[in-house]
């Protein structure tokens, strides 16, 4: 079942459970002397995060364009040139 297909109360309960789990993990934190995350696991996690951030940036760029914001201002907000922003997000924001 997809999250979108869940009843609102079930989705809210799942979100609360996820929040509780995240809180618990934050309390535990890294253990002294622990080897840490294996490098390949870390790379996969970072690749996922990068993809997620790119989707978020594309959505934000689309929203800004729909509000009439120039590519120059969008690029400046993202720390890139307007031309780079236009090339990167134009197809997604079309």
C-alpha cells in the first residue's frame, strides 16, 4: 500500500511512530569507539540524500518560476548562476 492510499489517521499514526523512532535514534547517537557507518553504506545514504535534495530544489525552482521569479534570483538563492539554474531546472520547471 502506498502512503497516499492510507487513511489520514493511519498516516498520522505512522508519522508519529517514525518521529518516535527518530527521536530514540537521536538520543542513542554514535557510541564511543564505534567504527561508524561502513563506507559503501555511507555513499548510498549520501547518494539518496543528494537525489532527494535535487528533487526538493527542482520543486522550489518550479514554485519560484510560477511566482515569476527570475532565473538569476533562483540561482542566487541556490548559490549558482542564473544560467546554471536555468539549465539545471528549466526542463523540470517547464
